[in-house]
């Protein structure tokens, strides 16, 4: 049986670097090598929804604190399924752009700061063991030192008033024995202090750190002699007087005592958990 000869590929008219003619196959390979990007694939619906909401933020039609329309209303406005809308909202929530609130006045809200994504990053680093609580607390001391220095230079009378009001509310919550609400108010003080610097990045970092550390504060409870009220009243007066050195020393002293309390409590908790696991039946 005669051997079947393969048909030669047609020539393209183009030549290689050494002058040899290129076949059609060679030409296809050449075009592929010259093209640095892959063809764009069709985008998923939820990505289009995310972009639509982001565009409203960029244009100013949506602002921090705004509530998005209900799921039914928004799906009708965008002409998309509720499934796709839920996926988009979850994606925006992970990105720290949207926060979900429960209750009769709940729903999807535009976050009031850029701290959401930073908070998740810090929390993941801690939960996955990439950093220790001691490392995070040490970093907060460093960041807070920079915040206090900037606040002494930049804080306006309105900032001082907000800080003073926060401490007064903290005193009242302490009197009522509402420790969890008091802790939230304490976190707010850090945010207000950072906001007084006018630096949004610093505000986001400090707010994120305070949010992650808050759960350890709630577990530990207040120390035996809680200096938070006295130290913050002193700090406000030092910021008002632009006493940078004194304000930094006040904040550093307070955080050093608080960090020691948190770390000791966490060590006790971890030892207790280890003993409980060792006694559990195999």
C-alpha cells in the first residue's frame, strides 16, 4: 500500500529571522507569541453589580452610612436575580465596602470608613497564626504614638470637644455597669483621636487594630484599677496644650498596663483550654 504523503502547510509570505518562509502554523505560533494578553472572557453578573454600586460611590450618589435599597427593590432596579445580587453584596462586604446590619432597621449599608478590609486582614493574620497578640499590641503602641504626636499638632477645638464628650459618655456607661457598651465607646475614642490627625490611612489602621483587639478586652474585663478615665482626661488636656511629650507618655503608660493585662488574661485562657482538651475523651 503506497505511503500517504502529508500535505505541506501553505506559505504565508512572511519570513523567519533567518529568511526562511513561514508556514501558516508558524504564523499562528508567531501571533500567539506576540500577543501578551489572553482574550477577555465574559464577566459574571455579580461583578457587573459590584461595579454599578462602586460607580455610585465614585459619583457621590452613594455616601458612607447610606442604606442600599432592599434586596427585592435593588434586584428589580438592576434587572438581575436575587442570587446574583446576594453574591455581589457578599463580595462588597468582604471588600469592606458594605456592612450588613440585622434588625428591623437592618440591611446593607455603605461602610463609614476604609477600615473594614484592614480589620479583616489583621483578624486573619491573628487567627491563622501569622502574628501573635503581643505583636499586634506592640504595633498598636507604635501607631498610637504617631497618632498622638499628629493630634497634638493638628487637633481642632471641635476634635477636643468630641473626645471630651466620648469620655463623659464612657463615665456614664461605667457608672451603669455596661461594660460591653463602655468598651465600644473606648474603641470610638481611638477612632476620634485618629480622625483628629486628618490622616485617613492612619485612622483606618488604628480603627482596624482597635476593632480586632476589642474582643480580647471584652474577654479580659477591666483591670483591678482601671486608669482609662483618668488617663484620657489627662491626655485631652495635654493635646489641648500641645504637650506632645506628655501626651505620648500618658498614652504609652496606659497602653503598657492594658497590654500586660490582656496578655496575662490570654495566657490563662490558653492554659485553661489546653487542660480542657487534654481531659477530653479520645
